[in-house]
C-alpha cells in the first residue's frame, strides 16, 4: 500500500486513524517566501498558520515510541520548535547535512541543511552527514535521495508506513520505495508532468544553477587574493580568477536566457 494524495496536508491527515504511521520524514515550507531564479515558488511558504495544525496532526497519526524527522528554516526555528512542542513532540536530536556548495551567501555562506529528530526512540544517526546536490530539477528545494534513504533505513523496519505531508518533488516517496517501505505522501501543488520542453528547460536550469554556484566560489577566491596589502603574486592570481569569473557570469546569463525561452 502506497498512496499519493493531492490536497492540503492538514485536511488529508485529518482522515487518518490515530497512531497509524510508523515514521514521518518531511521537508515543509520554510516560511521565507522562497523563489528560485526560474521563478518557481512553494505553496504555503508565506505564512505560518498551518505549522501548529500540521504538527498536531503529525503527532496524532504517529505511533507511540516512533520518530519524525523534519527539515526546517533556520531563521524560523522558533515557529517550528514552538509548534512541535505544543503538539506533544519531544526534540531528541539534530541532524546536519553538509553541502559542497553555498546555496546563498550573505554574512556567511549557507552550506548545510538541518533537520530535527522528534519524539523518542532508536539510536541516532551521526549528527553531521554529507549532502549531494540534486540540481533542484523537480522542485525548488529538492532533497537528495542519498540523505533520505539512511534516515528511513535507520528509523523504520521493512514494511513500515512512512508519511510525508509536504511531499514536494516526491523524493521521500522514491527513497521509501527503494528501502522497501510503504508510504503516504500529500502535496498541495500538482507534481510537474515532464514534457521534452520541460526536461530541456530543467537541464538548462540545472546548468545555470551549477554556473551560479561556481561563480560564488570564484567570487570568494577573488576576495581572498584581491585585498589591501596583498602581494603582487596574490593580486595577479586574483585578477586572473576575476577574469574567469566575469566570463562565467556571462555564461550564466546566457543559460538564463535559454531557460526563459523554453519555459
């Protein structure tokens, strides 16, 4: 038994029996109004009205002595933490997945994703795990299978029912099936149907994303070499990297133009 259910997760979970789910693994909206460079957005990412009702339903449908893993937005952690605790969850662990790239750079470079382990139960995974880049081809914040599979295998037994009330691209669905678990997923937005044009646009968007991430790395390298008091060799290296970065930015802009043509 595996089911994909289209609709509001709170309403859908409201129809589930009490204590019917073995494990919850979910990546809800981060409440930041996210929009990627291709203009894709995430449902219910602009208000927090759903967080507590969804948390209460998750707690109600989860079996006793079971676990939930939820990703979250770090700058909205107070909202998520308050809702989880008010719903009845006990926070028992924190998982960090390191990225080989920075998804954003401001005061610091954001090179990790985090999730909380809720409820109680079995031995924990290592607190820090490496991250594999997905290219975000099917969803603006797509999670890699390589970090979802260990969570499912560690915290469930074969045949267990896994719930993801915020399915997004369906990564949890694929990971659960590969691990031999049953699953129930809900998603408010329709999951994209791939046409050849959409597939090509996704490939170009993937290329654009990779170019942009490389640009961020080169920018950081340039800043390390072009600073007041740097040696002549350092400045020459910095100027060389800056020139490469300039060409890379042009390629990134060209990729963006091609992607818009196919959207």
